[in-house]
């Protein structure tokens, strides 16, 4: 039994795991969960009846309540005000709207940080963050922990039996802003975490961190600090351990709140919303999900670039974290966000396509931030289901139409997306690969993963995005982009998958270090050298403007950013340099391993070359691929009796593809071929 450490506590055991398929099961039937964050405390009570009337008109059946309500619920240390929340929950229940009740611990009230300023987080520069934003608390603050759990207990005792309660929502986007705290409380907790990790042995810690470099050897635990600002680069293993510690501290808060909720309301499922977009780098979510009854994610599409590929990647990552089970989209935007430099609106039809894409990739519920657009506050210009323009608006009409269409898709619930291709994605490798003092300090772990994912998507392949520790036995094709840090066990599992018949592609700067960020000796790519049958003695990053020509399996191409001089052990060249200092040498290799193949890509490929290579790998591996017209996204969910084929046309012309079935969205029947209008979508049901 494994426990997370927090200042001497033992928290919720991992064995307490439950996985309800649908959070609305207890309310009868199986509707697709549809709704959003509802902040009634920001509005006069006279507005509430109109809210629930319009919610029902739009098909809303689930709302999140109380996310940032701590200061309203507890306006002073010895004063509580639950009357307004009583009335809100009663009103929602009277209109058949279920509640995802937040624990309200996301942002502490001003009285708490005034009485106990040590609650406030401290950044790497030593600056204390002030009250006035959100998440103004240190994950290592015992004072915050005590007061937050008191609030959770009050809420659980008061509302645990309320008929509106469907789901508990722990905090909100844990670590979205305060993932790393460098204050004195964090220093104490970090030392305690290290003592447990290294068996209370400074000798073990000094060896793991290689502290003899730069005269960093520790002779007492009190000498160890968080990796605060220094003149030079920090010790990389110290930073990596601090990243792990910081993620564990946030997870400990999740587990502590969950323990209270399960003790008082053992039959009510518990979740928290994971940040699966660009702000979510700092949490090791693959270690969190066993503590959740339902994986829930937040996703806000990028305003530029291949936003649809990034949305699909995030959704497939949510499904991977849920181990293939359905999951809940807890937050997305009906239109513009409010925190980016430019926050464009969504044009007509974009919202519908985004929502159906999430449903296609395995979500069993769609919720938004927020129900009613705020009149004031930092998020006053963030889009909502009910915009500032009111119900007589294109946005509200689109939302209402979506509510009806999702109701028509109810039979999809519980079905699963079946993929025989995987992209491995590791939060720890993300942290470590983007650390300073590397051969090329401009590499992006996420963007590299997205590029390979995008090429697979363009090839018509359905992809699971999973951690390296996942069961790989069902995959025919496995892509391993920039997996700089990998454990021996995960490297062995990948080799086992190849031996069993999988085709694996590994990119440059993978397998380089062990979990302590220590370079694996003997030549690169370290942990994967024997599997790939290649050896690299020296990295060859390219400065801006430099290009090298290659040819072979990709066709002629020019590569930038990275290349390597590769020595063949028992692999063969599948692509080679046609220019530069190592012309004639291999750039891409292939090795046969038992029933499978192991490919290595020692260059950063441009889009067309990557697409050509992916097409070859899909064909050679036998991975399932769907041919479709340009701009048409095709994803299938499968139940025991039916396949549900989602056809989402992101293009500006109609697309016709082979197919048959009944469209759940409009009831139309199709035989032989299916036409999807420009910017439109269909969800075809067909018997298996």
C-alpha cells in the first residue's frame, strides 16, 4: 500500500478506487452530462430563477457550484453562511439539474491569508505572492490544509445527502498557478519528502544528485533548500526531485480532501479537473488518476495553429489517463477565453465541432466555463453559455442546439474508443527534457509530441496518448517522441512490445537519462540503444538557419534543429544524409526484433517528410487507418452492439466518404456513402 507524504501524515490508500461510468446514473436514465460552472454568489438572488429556466431550455442537466465560494461560505474565521447555497441547490434540484459540488478550496479567503500570511506561496525569486488573484496558497502550508479540510468537512456533512448532489469537485485546476512554492514551509516539507525518498540517508541523496559537482555535498538535511534562484543552472536532479515533490504535494491535497469526502459520503464519486492544455505542465497526472473516481479534464483550444489536432491530443490524453474508460470534460469555452494576449471568438459551427470532437474521443459529458458571463471580475470577458448579450444571441442558440444534439447521442455513453496506435507521453520527461544546459535548449517536448500525433491523425489513425508505464500489449504502432528520461522497466516494456510484434518509432534525444537525470553511459540513445541497434557518440544540434539534406523512406527533405552521426550496430539505414559533413550516413534506421520492428529517427523532420514516414509505418505495422477526405475527422466509439462513427468536417467544402448507418444528430439513414456538409458533423450508428 502506497501513501503520499505530507508533513508526517499518511493519507488515502490507493486501493480506495471506484470508477462509475456516468455521474448522472443515480438520477435515472443515462443523459450526456451537459452544463457548466455556475456562480450564483456573483449575482443577485433575483437572477437565479431566470438562470434555471434558461438552463432547462438549453438542456443543461449538470452544473458545477461553489468553485470560488470560500469567502462567501466563510466570510470570517468564526462565521459561516450556507443559506444561499441551500437555496441554490434546492432550486436546481427542483428543476432536475444535478450538481457537481466544489469543495471551494481553490482560493482562500482574505481573512485567512491576513491572519496567516505564511499560507501565501513564494516564487523562485523569493517573492511572496499576494492575495487578490486565485490559488494564493502554498501546497505545503499546514495552516491552509487545516482550514481547507474544515471547510470540506462542513460541506460534506451539510450536503452529502442532498438530492441534487451528483459529484464532488475537489478544489479547481490544482496547481494551475501555484504548482511550485519555494518558501520556508515548502523547504521543510521538501526535506521530509527527500528523507523518505532516500531512506533517511544523506549519502544516498548526495550520490543521486551527484553533489560532488560544483561543491554541493550536503552534511546535514537542514542545508538542503528548494531550487531557488541561482547565478547559474541549478542541480538538475535536485530540480527534478523538487518537481516530483511539488506534484506530490498537490496530489496530497487532493487525497486529503478526498479522504474527508469518502468518510462522510462514501457513495458519492469524487473528481478534480486536470489541466490538459498549455498551463498543465507542472503536474504528474499519470500518478494522480488512481485517486479519482472519474477522470475530468479542462481544455481550452489554442487560438492559432492546428487547434483541432491539439484538442484531439488533449482528449486522447484524458482517455489515456482514464485507462480507456469514458471521462468528463469539466471545462471548455463556448467562445473566447480571457487570459491570452489575443482571445478570438469561435465562428459559427466551431463550438459544435469542438464539442462533438470531445465526445468522439471518449468524453461522456461536456461542461463549460461558465454558465452566465460575469459582469465584473478578472474573467468578465471570458465566454459563457449565456453571454452578455443574453438569450437572444447566436451563442445561446448554439448552446441550446448542442443540448438537444447531445441528448440525442445518449446511447453513445459508456462506449469506448479502440485504438491500436499509441503515443507515449511522460510528464517527468517533459520536465526534464526542457531543463537548461542541454545540447539544444529550444526543444519543446509538447510540440514534438503534437507534431508526431498530428501526422498520425492526418494518416487516419486513432491514437491513445498514454504514459510509458501503460500496458502496451494491444498496440501495433507505438511512437516515442523525445522521451529523454525513461526508467529501465519502461524501456524493457517497450522492447517487449516490439518482440511481441509491435512497430516502435523512437525519436532523437530519447532514452538519454535515467529517472535521476543521470546520463546513461555507453553512447546514445542510452536505454534504447540495444533495441534500436544504433549508437550515437555525439549530438548534432543545428543552429538557426542551418539545414541538412536527407533522402530515403521520407523522400528528399531538408532538416533543421537536430541531426546526428549514427553508427549502425545491427540496424539498417532507411534514410540517409545527402549533404553536409556526414553525407551518406544514416539519418533514419530500422531494426528487426523478433516479430516487430524498431525505428530510430535521428533528425527533426519537416511536416511532409514526417507524414511520409508515418504513412510507411502505418502500412508496415498494420495499424488501423481510415481513409477520409481532407479536413474530415473520423473517430469510432464502440459498444457491445454498435459502432458510433463520428464524422466531423473541419473543412470549408462538403466531404463524401464510404459509409452507412443512421445519423443520431438528424435521424437520416445512409447507405453506401455519407456526405458531411462543410463545417458539419454526423454521428452514425451501425450494428457491429
